[in-house]
């Protein structure tokens, strides 16, 4: 009986390691895949457009006319 329990435990451990490896691989693909649009592709719409208010002083010291 001890031999049967040992082989089942090894098989279960291998399944757990295989699932963990697949999850790690998917996470790495998601983290390192290029997210920016390629040449000729349309950029995704942005949620926020940053604009300086009229009369604001820019970093170069110029006054924005809006």
C-alpha cells in the first residue's frame, strides 16, 4: 500500500508543477508582449487628453495661449 500512495503523490505533484509552469508562462507572455501599436496600426483611444489651461506657464517659461 505504501508504494501505491507514493506513486499517486508523485503524479499529483507533477500535475501541480505543470499547471504552475503553464501559469507562469502565460503571465510572462502577458507581461512582456508588446502592447504598443505597430507601424500602420491605429493607436487605441485614450481616456484622458491632457491640456494646459489658457495662460499657463510651460516648463520652458513660455505662456500658453490655449
